[in-house]
């Protein structure tokens, strides 16, 4: 299921994933940020997963995400 928004090359596995992607995710600026490493996310659950999986994220080398990073 490819994204129908101009310039986006995202391909999703399910129609539900595509609808979520097009409506609230990749086409908006990130609004959640890790207070330790300043990595930015478009969804709160992604930030929670990040902090759970990377307890030492301040030491990890991460790149900013989203259009604001370009």
C-alpha cells in the first residue's frame, strides 16, 4: 500500500498502516522529543518505545527526524 501523498515513497504493509501514516504520522512535524538525546518523534508511543529500548540514548548517536531535521 504506497502512500498517495506527493513526494512520499512510504509503502505500508496494511491499509490501516497506510491510513495512519497519511493522516497523522510522517507528513507532520515531530511533536514529541526525548529529553535525553533530543531525538524527535511524530507519535507518543514511539517516544515511549525509544526510552524503553534505549535507556542510554543520550550516549547513542541518533539523527533528528522529520522535515525539521532537513
